[in-house]
């Protein structure tokens, strides 16, 4: 029993000794502990401060013909969506608007068909097309949602206006037309019988009915023509052919009834009076027919006179996997290059190889350049294997040039190696080097546009984004692979400039480090 207790005691002593040793080693590395704890917290805090949880306004240009009758309706909608839409004006040229969209000066182009109101009156929905140049599935869904809400609100306002006007007019218009037809018959009989007193009375009543019909129809004609419904007159050039017939019938009614008087049979002008009365009767019949044609619009079209159609500038339909694949390639290659180069000098310092470099004829630049070339070669092989995997097995589209793709990848590796070598010169241990490399990866995930568009970050935080090589590489690689666009000269120059700057800094620091250790 005593031996068993003694054995457990010795086991406890030996185990606790290792625990004490490791805890002491960890506690001695205070900077490492603070880095491990505060690093991720600060990255999350910075992301939280910079993220704007609000829908971004879409810079939108409207394509419509000059003097389009739907312009007032569209402009009323723009005022409603002032928070979510930045109105960039109108143009009759679609190509001009699409060029602005491709250049990134616009987020959306809305194309209004030239005969929208005429399509509605012909039992066809007017299709307003919304063009965008997004490849991010989240942004495409946002454009789809916005266009749907825009059209729904537009349909709601038009339907509300028509419904209000219809409720006011429908109950009395049919009755007024029937009364007018009846009074024409009575007036004709009175004139033929020579009853001047009855004819004069019926004519006054007929005039009153015609005025009421004109007022009831006038509002609907203005609404259907895109004119101000409160206005009693409008430019007839903007009225559709069907509505022009109604307006013409009303005008003929008013002109024909002015010639009807109380002339007795056999007196001069009696035949002309009957002709005017017959013309009045025909005009009433024509008006009734025109209104029935106007009212024959199908309820489905009347309820939703407009519908939206979202059109992407990209020919192929992109999957979410297609959008994120180039970004994943960038993050993997950057992390690979940063991690391997971050361990390079630290490992050689611990193995004693750095002393050999000091006594060798190699200069600091030659040493650094050799490491750059070796890791570039290794990273290029990994990039080729990774690219072939996503193209062959994941079926990721490759629309652009392979030369542009290779240029972006090599520039990314070159710049990422600069970050890694800079970390390697600061880190004291391999653990620190790996931890710093992880921080670069974590920051790239949050701030490079990998899963959140940079347009949702506030300006001070965007500075962090533009310090990361992944930000530039993701933008260029997605453009090359998914849009078929060439490498953006400005973005490429900035990324290459960062890489050259890091190369110079690491070379100067390495040369100084070798001189200090030699002395």
C-alpha cells in the first residue's frame, strides 16, 4: 500500500514539474500573450466600428426618351426612394449609360420602354429593365430586391390613383351616357313633332349631361396619358391613339350639340339641325365604344401595369461558388507566402545559419533575393495546382486572359512575401511568426472584401483594407476570371508598389541586422 501511495506521489511530482515549467515559459512571453488575446479582439473591434449596417444607395441613371409621358411618374418614385437611390439624371442613349455602368460610375441603369403607356392600354405590361454590373451574389440580390420594391411602389401609386378616380366616376358615367342617348332620342322626336318648348328643355338637359361626361372622362384620360390628373388640359401629342379617339369624340360632341336649336320643320336650317343631332348620336355611340375598349384592359395588367426585369452585364449566370473561388485562391496563396517567409529568417537564426551568411561573400540583398525567388517558384507551383483544381473539378469559369491571371498571382505572391519577411525580422520565435501570419490572414478575411463588399465599410477603416495585398488581388482576380476584364493598371501599380516598398524595407533591415550581429 505504501509503495502505491509513493508511486502516485512521484507521478504527481514529475507531472506538476512539467506543468510548472510550461506555465513559467508561457508567462515569460508577455508580448506573445497580449498579442494572442488582444490581436483578434482589436481586429473584430475595428471591423465592428467600420461596418455600416445600412443599405447603400444605388447611383442610378434613367434611360428614357425626351418628353416621355411617364417621366413625371418616374420622378415621383425617385423622390420616394431618395435614401436608397442617388439620381444621376436621364439620357436617351442606352449605350452612354451602359458605358458609365461598366466604368463603375453607376450602380444601376433603369431603361423605360418608349411606349410604356401604350403597352399597358394594349393589355401588355410595360417592362422596365434594370441593368447592373455586379458579380457578388449578395449585391445582385440587393439590386433584384430594390428593383422589385421600386416597381411595386410604382404600381401601387398608379393603382391607387386609378382606383380612386374609378370609384368616383364608375357609378355615374354609364348612367350619364344612357341619359344622353335617351335625351338625343327625345330631342329628335320633339324636333320632328315641332315641339319647340320640349326640344329646348331637352337640349339644356343634354348640355348638362355632356358637360358631366366630359368632366368624368377627362380625369381618366389625363391619368392614362401620363398627364397631371388635376389639370383640365394637356398636350394631346402625349395622348395615345386610343385616348385621342376618346378626346376627339368629346370634342365632336361639344361641337355638334351647339348647332341644335329650336328650328321648326320646313324652316331654313332644319335639315342641318337634324344632321347635327344624328352626328351627336353617332358621337355618343363612338364614345361609348371607345370607353368600353379602354375599360377592357385585363385586371392583371391594370393591377400591375409595370414589371421589372433585372439584366446583368455578365453573359453567364454566376454561382456563389464562382464568386468566392477567386477570393479563396487569393487568401490561400497570400497566407502560404506570408507564413513560409515569416518562418524563413527566424528558423535560420535559431539554427545558426545566420552566422554562416555573415562570413560568406553573400550580401543581404543576394540572400533576400534568393529567398524571394525560391518562394516565388514554390508559390507559383502551388498556385498552378490550386487553379487547375478549381477550374477542372469545381468548374469555376475563366473568362479572361491567363496571362493577366498569372501576372496578378505572381504580384500577389511577391507582395505577400514582403510582409512575411518583414514579420520574420521582427519575430523572436517561430510561434510569434506563425501568430503574426495568422493575424494577417484574419485581417484579410474581414477587410479585403472577401465576404463583405468594401462599400459597406466607413472611410477610416478602408485604409486598413487598402494596406492588404489581398484587397487588390481579389478585385483584380475576380475581374479577370468572372468579367473577362484586363488587369486594372492603377490597382496593379499600387499592389506592385507595396511589394517593392516591402522589398526595400526588408533588405535594409536585414542588412542592418547582419551588420549588428557581425559587430
